[in-house]
């Protein structure tokens, strides 16, 4: 329903850039909460785009620890910055600065 409203007002989602998360919790024997993975609770979402009402695109579901690039940085719902650090360390100016800082 929302997607049709976006289309009607001139906006649209770029479905190839879309993904979604479900944040549900499971508790281990000690009572510690952990976010459930896709394999713990499978489900799917399909959307149509624009006038293509007959063609449905399945939107990928991500695990809570999987980061997606949004507004220039990698964000994961569980708060992990692992992917962002990996990306930054691939940049020569960042990794060189870290090496120099460690040598000081």
C-alpha cells in the first residue's frame, strides 16, 4: 500500500537497494537475550514497483549483525561496527594513519 502511495506522488523505492530486518529475541538457558537470525524465523516480503504490478521483487532479509551501507556508512541493527571498520581499514589513508599512530 505504501509503495503505491510513493508511486502516485512521484517517488519510488529502488527495490534493488532495499532490504529488511526483523528484530526478535530468543533467550538462552541463562536468560541472556540474543537477536534471532533469519534461519531461526524464516519469512519473506515481496513488493511491486511502479506500473509493474504483475512483477514482484523479493526483498532480501538480513540478519541483525549484517550491516548495510546507508547514508554513507555501514549500519547493523545490533550495533556492530565491524563492517564499517573493515571498510575504513581498506582505505590507504586510514590504515596508514593507524599504523603511524601505533608506532608512536
